[in-house]
């Protein structure tokens, strides 16, 4: 992977670190390609049972690198090709689809400001551990753009349609405490503890019943857009698969023996 994004797998946990601290982890083309490739690699690797997405420096990710973006817009005007906005289709969409659809849990360790697409990446995670000095900003309308990176799908599911509309129409900086109060942050921790706490949560999930977590992700996404009857049928389908897993047998045997289960992810 390019050094704009670091990728490491240890004991079933893939740690993906956005690494452009001098640019507040803004997404230039190199970083977008590297992040897309890293997230897709983690999703496809059967040895990976959980993912931690975090960043170096004082920002999580401020979204699109606007210096590169303005140069691309100027080139588009000269060529008439309109290639600049294809980044949504080529980069942001695949990143968010991989984060939300991979059959394993994703933790975002939000160390600093998450804005625009950076906020979208955090929203796409299943669980957000947030430093008390971090902040969120949808940003899009502030630069005359609409939502991308899945924000119009993820944010209403986190905080409701009305609050999502407010944050999108009137973008502003949301403090870590307000993000926690709204339901964006799952866990709020002192900034000095962020790396350790995010890794602890992610390692716990990496050692857990992976197939059950995958089913929970699928069930939650399905239930958000289907009727109760349809969701009950989906739960029945998914529960049958979970019940046939090796981890379920391990869990039941450990419960009877009053021992801690040692899951294998199958």
C-alpha cells in the first residue's frame, strides 16, 4: 500500500491508518486509491475478523484535498471532460460500500476533525470511538456540493432524518460531546487514550463471533429499509446460519462449562 495509508494485520485485526498528517489527512488521489485498496483488501481477507480505521496527526480526515480538487476543476474546464467528480464513483463509493458491507465489524478511531468524506468514512463504520477533542462537520453545502461518501444514507440512520437535514443544510462543527449526545459517537474518551481504547474495542471484536457480527450488520441494514414481516424473515434466515456456525457451538459449550468462549470466526 502507498504510505499515505498504512495497513497492518495482527491477530485477526486489520488496522488501516490514514497517513497525511501535514495535510490533516485530506484525500488526494493517491490517498483515495490507497484507502480504497486497503479497505477492499481487509474486506476480502478471511484472516481479517475486524477492522480499525484511524489516522495520524491531529485530524481524522478533512475530506477532499481541495488544493488538488481546484487544479482538477481547472483542467476540466480546459478539456471539457468533467473528470474531477468521477472520484465519487471511482473512490468514495467503493470505500464506503466496503466499510458498510464487509462481513466483519469496523471500528473508527476518530482522533480529530472528521469533515466531508472524512465524516462519511467515520459514519460508515459500525462503531465509533471518538477523542474528546475531535469534531465532525458535513461540510458539503459549505463548498456548494451535495452529500457523498454515503452520508445521506448513514447519517439519518445514526441521528434521524430531521437532525441529518439540519447538519447537511447548515454545516457546522459538531464537538465530540455533541456527537456523543446525538448518537454519532458510541464511546467518548480522552484524546490521550484514543489509540488504546479504539484498539481495545477493535481487538475485542476481532476475537468475537465473526459470523454473528456479519449477520448483525446485515440484519440492521436490512431492517432499516424493510417491513417488520420482511425483517423477521431475514432474521430467521440469518439466525439459521449463525446457529449452524462453529462459534455458536463453542459459545454454548463454554456457557455450560462456565468458561470464556474462544471463538474461531467460523
